[in-house]
C-alpha cells in the first residue's frame, strides 16, 4: 500500500521537491494541455507566502507516485480547489483513493472542488460528486491554415478602433481602462463559480500582472477605442519560455457596449499573429471554455480552435468524503 505524507515544500529535500513538481506538472499537462515547468514550480513553492495551501504526496517503494494540492478558492472561502495526480504506472492501485481520503481528513474547508476529464479514469473516480460546470478544452494549432485564417480576420480595418499589444505590465495610460475590461470577465456564464469578484484598480491590475508573469511571459492584446483612448477589449496569453512549444490562452473580454461587432474575433486573430511573431517556437495554444458560453465558443472556432477534450468542474462536501471516499485511480 502507498504511504501518504503531508508535503511541506519549504522543508522538503530537493529530491522530493523535484519529484513532486514533476508529477504535478505532468498531471496538469494531461488535464489542461498547459505546460508546467517543474523547475519553475519548485522555485515558486520555495518562496510561496500562501499559508492555507495544503499539499500531500504518495510513495510506493520510496518513489513519489501521487501528489495532491488543496488551494482555498478566493471567491468562496468555504471551498478548496483540489489538484490530485497519480503517475500512469500507479493508477488503479488505490493511490488516488488513499490520497483523497487523507485530503478529506486534513482539509480545513467545507467543500472540495476539482476538475476531471470526462470518461475514464477521472469521471468514474468522482462518481457521486456534483457537476458544477461542463468545460471544453480547445487547442489552436499554429499551422499555415490557422495563420492564414487569422491574417484574413485580423487585418481588416476598423474605424474608431486599433489594436495594441504589450508584454508584462500594461502601459500607464491604459491601466485604468484595462482594469475595467478585466472586471467584465465575470460576465461569462459560470465565471463567478471559478473566480472572485474584485475591484480592478491600478493596484489590483499590477498584482494580477505580477502573478500572471511569475515564471512565464505575459502577452496582452487590447482593443483601444480611438475617440476616447480607452481599452474596451482585451485578451490574455501566457507562454512558459521563449523556447516553449505550447502557450495558454486565458481571459478574453469586451465591454458590454461594444459587443456584437466582431471585436473579440478580430482581437483574438491578431493576438495569434502577434504570438507567432514574438514566440515562433510556439506550435499550439490551449484554452478552457464553459460549454454554455456560446459566443466565445463561436469566436474560438472562427480563429482555428478545435475541441480536444471535455472536463467537468465537480464538487463534494468534505463531510461526505470523510464518511467513505470513492475508490479510483486518479483525480485531477
């Protein structure tokens, strides 16, 4: 049987920290398509200030074969978001179930949320959990067909609008209006179940930028309304490194008064071209979208995104888990 231990990153030996981060990174890539650099993750965990994050590991024959992290949800302090990954060779041997039982025993939240892939092994493992959202993982391959399509969509002239791009921190003249746009990310269906409402003042924007840029490159594309000089739409991409082959698309939003005119499609098409120009090694971009967000699904299809896999955001009470955890191979 695997041994389950609490994992304290700052106190761990380098071998354990590296192994934990490797299992976590590979599991996250399988779940979301994103790239997690184990070395960058290890450095972040060494200096992390968040005291409420809890972590565990599972060992078999001395080797780490499973990891778990429970992070408090900012938008709902009574809930924690669980990431639990088991190496492929250790699945279907009770490792995931034993990790989950220990998480339930130690958790200081009332409810636990997680995302699982539809189908086996993720969905059977979370059988009995409440489905909160159905999500789609889309991938955009930066091949010649996609780039040609984005060029056709993105190069059309638009009166009263122009596109600007920046890496890292937003230029001073656009911080306030960019923050107002980011406040409307919560307009998307189900967004309030995944993120906290916040006041997007200058300090909040700068804090968000610092977090998004930690260990990776942050690229923002924005639509500026020429008469006012304000940002009225924005889309966000992160890239792990200059040599990375995969990037991640994050938030895209347009102010309510400017929707319905194709600005999101225009902006995302041009963002793709800018990404290819700045990071030519990137071959694909992934993004997660709620199945009920029909407008964004249509925008993604227009700029070349295709469905890769489906995921479920699920939730269960900690009390219920303590009463009898499910048996299964892996939860993510």
